[in-house]
C-alpha cells in the first residue's frame, strides 16, 4: 500500500543513516589506575570540633505538644478572666436581676411564635403569675422564658397536663424541665 503514497510522505518512512561510531575519550572507571588508594575520613577527624564544646541539641516542639501548650494557655487565660469576673460578681446588687429566684420558673422549648401573654394565660392555671420574661420585642425568639409567681408554693404545685390553649409544646415535656430547673434554682 505504501507504494501508492506521494513521494513527500514516502520520505517520512525511509530509515535514517546509522549512528557513526566514535572511540571513547577516557578510560572507563574500572580501567583507570589510581595514584592514591581510597581512604575514609580518618585523616580529617583531627579537624572536627570537640563534642564537649558543641552546643546542646535543640529540640523542636511536636504538633501534639504545641496543641497541648495552646490548650493549657487558653485554659489559664480563661481561668484568669473567670477569677476576675467572679470577684466583681455580686448577684444581690445586680441592677439587671429582678424578682426572686425561688419564685421563678424556667420554661424551655417554647415555640418561637408564643407570646408572653400566651405563656401567662397558660401558667396562671397553677397560680397567680407576677411577671413573664420571654424574648424582647425586637429580638430573635430564644425558645425559653422565665415565669415568676407571686408565691413560691405555686411554683411547687404539680404541673399536670392541661388542654393546650396556646402554641406551647406538650406540657409533659415542660413539666420534666420544670422539675429539673426548680432543683437547679435551689443550688
């Protein structure tokens, strides 16, 4: 088939000239004769420094040691900040603290659409409510609220599930949280 190709393509398939042979310029390494025999570094040891004069080796910090050091430094900084805040903390003279903690009930998992009036209406079934603190008017809903009763005994009453009149989550869930929160408020 190649006989039918044009001459410019046939020239691509022609073999090249053979590589010319050139004699080598030097002897191969195994043919050379050495004037001096090989020797190690024994003759240079006298120029080395004395090991007693060498500085001690420096040891770099590993990744685990660096992470542990940073964690420890962070804990120490945080502990210092907490100690300073603890010295300044006075719950009896706090202007933002209002009401009695022993009469206040913490309610969690409250629907974000629930208003303070709906919470008041729901929890007045257990006793007179003095104040309800939920979310501020302009803030994003937080999902929890504080209900302060007028009497501490109203907060101790048994929270039975009532028919839901508002958009609260089931009260049996709230009742478990109320028991826990009341115990925490006593600490």
